[in-house]
C-alpha cells in the first residue's frame, strides 16, 4: 500500500526581499530554512505557518509563475481580520462566501495564488 503525506507546494519567486515582505511580514509565516549552492546563486527556502508549509524558489524551472494552490483553513475570518489590520500596501483581500465555503484569495508579488477556504457545512 502506498501512503502519501506532507504535500509541499513550490512557488517561483523573483525577489527575495519582496517574498519576505509578503510571506513573512504580511502572512506571518516563519522562514524555516534557506539554501543556496553558492552565495550568488538562486535561493530556495521553506516558510511555514500553522501547518501550511511552502517552498519558495528563485530557480528557473522549479515552478511556473502564476501557480495556484487551494488550502482548507479553520478560522479564516480571524486570519482575514489579522491581514486587514496590517494595512499591507499591495493587497487588500476580501472574504467571499458561497453556499458551501468562505474563501480568501491571496495573490503574491509574483502572480502565485493561495486560495484559502473554510467549509461552512460539514
């Protein structure tokens, strides 16, 4: 029997400072580790918050800019309120509600989307 676990999406980034401003400062993620083969080569790093783990890569071919992931979240309205309170100058995301889900779409500086959703019914 095959068992899969620990899905870790990889997002392409082009500017480390902008990536840190978005993922660390705005979303409140922690940088777990960073790797470069040499100081002048592209960065590959892991960021994490409350169980969501992402890899961010400057390496050509690791991922296409404009990728999208969809993540199930508990406490989405509270997270939205936290983000709104930060007054981030490049994104003012709104909550969307349909019959089944509450959803928050976050667009990073590189065109990648994080679609966070919380089911309204179980």
